[in-house]
């Protein structure tokens, strides 16, 4: 084995994440290097990360990771399929990762792999198209179509981590081995701690409410001090900026967003909601329907705010950008530079040596980080992607 890959947001890195890494090493060997692909400034659910990506990478390294790579913006803020595809492509391109590890509610890797194979079949795609043509929301259509193919094991798509694990396995194909660690304690969005763990949702809520002592119980030692030093974000700081962008958009602008629902009339609904909403929650509530889920609307609003379009997300990322490393990670990085099928960026200046597509992707990342800087109580200056190097411990 070379190294094991993990995909995460680490927002923030908590005891559950430490448990996942520890269990992965229990299964694969105590000395196996861990490469993490981590989203940057913005989250898949259409919100800003709790703090900057370099601080989060540092906390991941202190929690057991060896090398942290950035999942570029267009994939980090995509639906589960796009998120998984971009992250797994990075792991495969690194040239040093041969196994994927992910958490799951079921802990049943074989069943998840079988379900992933089913979702790649022509039978499933035909059944999915039939359900979507009926006007069924994608998540429900996906489950109904899969049920026709696999029967009772379709319930695995209802678990947040199980469902995402299926997408990881679809993206991995036969190129990566896999292990799954059964999720312990709380569910993904639970606000009630259990079995010594708390969800990232609860931890973010406590921190943003200033309840640091309560949050500290669920974080590795030293995390609170580091987070306080780095500074904490809040979507309230950019809410008016979001609304300003949404109100300035026309139907054709919304139609250019990924998963825009242009053929189903969603852009007109978004324009109407933007004109009436007094805050973001009102916009989400007015735009969503049974067919258009809340998470989808949130992502569309974020893509609009960031100035991204469907055309900005290519088939795969253009480079491997290092956000952090420890001693073992440095050794792995040297090997990666020899074997990777994508360029490796350890310094921002290296982007100037790459092609037009890579430079365009990096420019998008920079714009996303600059806008993320507005989420802090005291706005951060532009240019952090050029002035901040990888975290090293």
C-alpha cells in the first residue's frame, strides 16, 4: 500500500474525524500515510466555512492527516456526485493513493459497492429518466429508480454518509480499493451529542454563539485557541451582498448556473424569489418546492454570488494544490511529484508555469477566497491565496 485517501470538509476538524483516521489506520496499518482532499473556503451546502482553509488544514494535520490537498471551488460547492467526482479524481491523479476510506452509517462496504455499480448501469439510468420525467425530485427519483434495480438495499441512499460513500465508489471505479468506517454516535446534522461525539453542525453553532467551552468538549486539544486566533466567519456578514447579486440577475443568468433547472422553469422562480426576499432564508424558502430541494437552491445562490457558471466546472481539476503537510507528508509529497498525473502546486507562484485552463481555475479559487474574506467580522484583504503558504507541522 502507498497511501489512503480521505475526502472531507473538516469544518471544523472534530473528534469524529480523529476517530475516522484512527480507525482507518487500525484497518490498514498504523504507519499508512493519510492524504486528505479538503474543500476550501466554501461548503457543499452553500455556506462559508467556519474559518480559513489553511487553519482547517493545520488542525487536520494535528488530528492525524499527513498531507492535505485542496478540492477546487467548482467541485467543493457541487452536489454529492460532482463533489465526489472531483475529490476522487484528485486522489487518483496523485499517483500515491491506492485506497479510499470514508465514513458511513451502515458500515457495509460491500453493499455500498454493489449499489454504486447499480447506479452505473443502463437499467438504472433508464429508470431514473422515467422518474424524472414524472416531475419527481432528483433525490426521490434516484431512490425509486435504484429500488427497482436493487430492492431493499436502496435504504442505504437515505443515510447522508452512505449516499456520499456510494458516489465516492462510483467515482473510484476499480482504480482504488476502499474501506469504510461505521459512523459512531451522532448523525450528520444532529444537534444532540452522543457516545462522546458531536456533529460539525452543532460545533459550528456553539462556536458562532460564542459558547467556546461547550464546543471545546468535542474538539481535539488546542483547537479552540487556534480557531480563536484565526477568526470565525458568519454568513450574516455577506447576506446583503448575496441578495444584491441575486437581485441583479436575469433568468438567463440563473439558467447558466449548474443544475439550474432551466428546462423546468426554475430560473423564473429564482428571479421572483430574489425580488421579494428580505433575507437569504426567505429566498431559499420562496424558491424551493417539492421538486427543487433546499440544498439545491442554496448551492445555486452560492454559485451566483461567486460568479461561477456550469461552464466553469471541467471534467476534472487541473492541478493538485497542497494546503498542508507534516514530516511524513513531505516524504509522500516528493514521491507524488514524481508519479502524479497532474501538476503539484506547493507555492502560489507555480500557477504561472501552468496552462490557461489551470490559471483560470486558480483565478476562480482566488475570487472565491477574496469573497470569503468578507464573511469575517473584520473583512480580510484580497490576495490570501497568493500570500498564504501551506500549513507545515
